[in-house]
């Protein structure tokens, strides 16, 4: 064992082995010397955030594009500030490594009343809280460190969820042996017996179906099965729909793509095509309230074949230890290809054909026409991040070009999440244009992370939809109540206030003509952070949100 190789270096090397290149966080006295090791590592960059919650959001965004991420905070105050973001990662199955720098082992063993504790001599309060929102946890010691690091990192990758590592300030500098074998091994394949039983049971069901359809969701992305889903769809010829949480897991320009299903608020053709199907191949789907318009889906459960991350289920049958990718691949190899005319497929691209959109220069901006302009503005390979609110429910209806990645948080629904997440998504892939759509209320929660983007010399596009308050909440209850009001800010000035230099462009738009001019100017300045305030009426909201507001109001009664 080399005296110069330490437990801290072991952890950092394992993070680098997973492909992590940026570590987010906030310094504190219990993690400072560990941060020195991060700074010294040739493969990693430290990205300091404005606060720990933003760091957790940024790490979540990074992992959604890159596959996994990490953040570091101090004990107690820092980790509790981050816990909301980590809970969102747990809810939406995002692999994030949460590292807490904690007091020394001796301090904890003696129960000393040190800062950042509750003053009762107990040091496990916060790790107990994290147990509820992570898939694995570890308190590192000299004896267990390398084994525990490997265990929790494997859990993070395999289970697609956040993990918690408590790293005492005296432990990271202790000697350790370097890794002797790769962290991740080849995933074991499903048994021939299990695959055979699945195929024997399901192939006849699918082949005899008269109106089969594929319904896919976000777990396709988390468990890296997009290619297998595309091959399965093309082999069978079946129409494909997604839910909004999984928007963009399938090419929305594909002739088999029929739309984003949202229960009873779906367009008539899509709603009937899903709800009346006699066989639904459900791939990576979780039916939550906000993506089904309050659980308004009306398809028959007995018609659903559930292809989950680790098993396949149909009626009272279950086929265990078969991955999503394996199930799709083996089923595709046994199924015949249907002709489009036999499957009642109306591609989304055909459904959306309308008269050409023309800008009405003096027309005040409104939700309906704004999203038409966004449809034209968003291009192939963009990353589109939409905050939970008018932004998400408006963007949900925008058909996306091929290879666009759509990021939202409809299950956890923590408003403001997307602005720091944008920092993460952009750092995860600097080659892609990142576009954020966020409401004014959400923006006020986390706006300061724009300063980090400027420090890192990033050039995303940020649309702030200024409709003077909490429009989602107005749609549910109390449209004129003071609690749904916020202070009007001078949004256009914020990049300059946050330390902007020549590498930013800021715009305020109130009409279609002003927005059209701003969009043209933004395209001409790709090497600048571009910030656009979009002013709309207070009660103007996407049509889908109007319906959902009533659904949520009824659900809360």
C-alpha cells in the first residue's frame, strides 16, 4: 500500500473512471482538504456553486445528459440544503453521487458539540435523512473505505439513483491501495430459460393483436435503451407514443411517432389510439398524476405488457431478471413487421401540418403563438430544459426535431430546478446548444447560478417567461390571491448584475416582432450567454395547463 495514495484519491479515481469530468458543490471546513485533492486531479474540474441546492440541481442535470454525476457539500447545513435536489434525483431515477465532508471520526465518537450539528452529540441524524432519498449509503472508515466506495458507486450506476457517501475529514487522507480491477463488470445476461418463457408467452399475444401500440417513458433514457426501442419499433412497425416525462426518448419526426400521451387531455386521435388499443407495449413507464392529467388514462390494464428495467410483466405473469434492452431485442427478433395501413398510424408530423406561421410584428406575445415560434427555433441536437409550470406544459406540445433531448421534472416538480440543471446539462456536453424555458416565479428561486455559467464561460439560451407570478398555482386555486404574486424584477438587467461581461446578450420582448428580432440576433451570437425576457399576460397559460389546473384542484379537494 502506497503511503502517498489515499482514500480520497481512490474515491476521485473511481469517479473519473465512471466518466465524470466535473464535480459540483460548495466548500465548507469539513471538506476543504478533500477539495484540494479534486483540484489536483488531472481528469476532474471543480465547479463551485452559489448554494448547495443549486449544486444538487446542477448535478442532476449533468447526470441526465452524461449518465452520472457527483457533488460535494459540508456536513449538516450543506447536505440539508442539497437534500431537496437529491430527493428529486431519487424520484426521477437520476444517478448522482452525494459526498458529505464530515467532522473527524474522533469528534463523532466522543459526541462533541461542534458546529453544523444539532448540539446533542449525535452525528447520524443527517445520514438517516439521506437514507430515505438515496439507494445506497456509506460512512467511510480506514477499514471499509475502498469496499464501501465501490459498493455504493455500483449501486448508483446499476439502480439509477443517488447515493450518499459520508467522508470524515480525517479519513480521506489515510492511505489506501489503488483500484486493482474495473469498477463495473459486464452485466450478466438474462438466462435462456427466462427469455424463452417470456417469448413463448408474449409473442402470440402481440402477433394476434389488431391495434398494438408502444407507449414509452423516461426509464428508456435512464437505462440506456433508446436504440433498442427504435429497433423494436422499426421491426414491428407499431406506432409509438411517449409520456411527457419521457419526451424525446423516441424520434418525434419518425413516421411511427404519434404524439405525447397525457390521458384525457391528449388530442382525440392519440387518446383513442392508446386507450382503445388491444395491446400496449409499455416500455419504462410510470403513470404519475401530472403526466396523465390526474390519472385520467383509460386503457385496460389487461392489455398492457410492462417492459420494466429489470423484468417483464403481463397480466398475472412475471419474467424476472430480464433487462429492458434484452426484452426489446429478443421480442423484436421474433415479431413480424406490420404494414402501416393496418395499424391506423397518423404521424405527429402529419397531425401538426397547418398553415405556415407568420410573425405578426405588433401582436403581443401569448402562449399559443410563442410555442409556435419555439417549434421553429428549436433545432436538431439541441437540449431543451423546461421548468415545471407554463414552460413544461407548453413545451410538451412542441414537436421536437430528431436528436433533441428534452429535460423536465414533472414527478418531483421542484420549481427553479431547471436553471441550475442547465449548468449541468451544458457542462455535460459543450457541443450541444442548450435552451432553458423557465417562468418568472421559478427563476427567482435559483437565478444566481447564471453567475456560475458566466464564470465557466458557457453560452446557453435562457428564456424567462414573465407572466407576473405563479401561473400554475393561479390555475389551481386563488388566481387573484396575494400568495400567487411575486415582486416584478428588472429581468433584462440580471446578467449584468451577476457579473456579466461582453459575453452575454440580454433582451426584453413584448411583441412577436421583438421576439423574432431577438431570435435572429441570438443566432448571430453563438459565443455569448443569451438571456431573453418574454412578457405575457398574467392569466395566459397553455391550453393543457388550463385543463390540468382544474384536475389538480379537484384532486386536492
